[in-house]
């Protein structure tokens, strides 16, 4: 059973968030264990009901730094402002909020708990963007890739998940208009190169991404190069590990979603991340700057309309 929230009186529920679980109806409380939040312990609509943009990424540090950055960009940075971690009390995730922007770290892998949080908070018209890092294919390190399609290891836009022992295939389609708008934001900024391309999502950093430096490797440099060339020919420009589950979950929930990842290295040239810590950190900030620009532009347009 589908349960849209924020349904308009005329029946249109364009940008409502869906969950699809009849069991939720019969639960008096929902404990969002991984966030250390819950429907009976926290007033989720009061805490999160005004959220319009959600940015997710692997590292807690990145998501805090994005919050500080976007607060400044939106003129919401008070003197001596501190941004407490809303998920304090659990070390699994870090979550920060400033105005209508929620910033959440997800480590490696993405929880569907975030969808339930937005649902319980009665959020509507939410845009979710993953701001991550990746390995590029045939791209100079530091280039930002806006994902056109998130594809699996055989370059198909799908996520296969085993549910009750049976494979279930889900679409990983992302919002094409949002991707174009983000690409445009990158071009407007003109501070770094931004391209659009397919993103391959893997289960593993080493063999899954055709690396030669993992604990296990049963193929040659030649095999690796030929697989990456095949990926490139299929439109793949970068590789990471969350876009497909992120895209599939957002699609199922009717959330407008995009993936923006910087490339940390060119996988055609190597496997190890040899750039200095400072350079890698500066690369990581690029998706934040791009998405910050986009959010600011959107909020200014809302204000004018
Ligand atoms: O930079 P983040 O968001 O962590 O994403 C990428 O980095 C991790 C691997 O180093 C994977 O989670 C991959 O998807
Ligand atoms: O090569 C890379 C770099 C970052 N993240 C990945 O998943 N792969």
C-alpha cells in the first residue's frame, strides 16, 4: 500500500514522499535506531518538516563542512554558530540542519531510514543530492561528474536486490532535468570542470572497480584496461559505491534525486590515491560548492515567485 503525505486537495500529489510498507500503519512508534531518533521521542515534523534539500555523502566531516558552507552562502551563519550533530548519541551517522537544508553522512552504503525520517516529518517537494567522491575513467582528477544514469557492473541502469531469497530488480533512473540544472550550475560557476556521464556503482572498492591493488586479484592489467574501456564506451565516466541504491530508493519514494561526485584519480592511470590530503580535501569540496550554488539559485527563485 502506498502512503503519500502532503497530498493536495485536488488529488495531485506530485512531490509527496512515498513509503511502501503496510506494516508501518500498525506501528504505534517508529524508532529510527540508526539516527537515534523516533516518532514518539522526537517531534519529527517540527524538527524536519521545512526540509527542502537533503545532501548526503560518505564522510561526517564533509557533511559538517557542507552545512557550514551552505549556512554562509544562504546568509544563515550567525556569529559563533555551532551546528550540533542531530544524531549525537549514535556513531553511525552524522546529521546537520540549517534552514531548509539537511546534510547527512551515510558512511559506505545508504540507509532507507532517511526516507522514513522525511516521511514521518511530513516533508514535501524535497530534492536529494548525493555529494560524493569517485574514481574517474579518462578524466583528470578533480573533475566533477553529474550522473546521467547510475549503472551496475554490466552497465545497466538497475539495482538487483535479494528480498526473501529472490532477486528483485529496481530502476536507478535519476531526475534528468535536475541533472541538467546541476550541470548548468557547474558551468555558471566555472571554477572547475563539470561533466555529465554515467556512474558505475559497485559493491566493492577493489575487485568490483577492477583495481589491481586489493587483497585479491585474479586478472591482469590488460584485463582491467579492457573492462574500463568497455565501461567508457557505455558512457561510464566515474565509479563509486552508493549511487544505485540511492537512486533506486529515491525513485521508489518519489524523491527528486541527483548524484554529483568529484573524481579523485583517473583509473586508467592507476589505482592508488596518491594526491596529498590537502588536494583530496579540496576536490571533495567541489560537489559542495556546485550543489550550494544550485540550492542558492533555487531558493532565490522561490523567494521571487
Ligand atoms: O565519498 P563517498 O561519499 O564516501 O563515496 C565514495 O567513497 C567511498 C570509497 O572510498 C565509497 O563510499 C564511494 O562511493
Ligand atoms: O576510486 C574510487 C575513489 C573514490 N570512491 C570510489 O568508490 N572509488
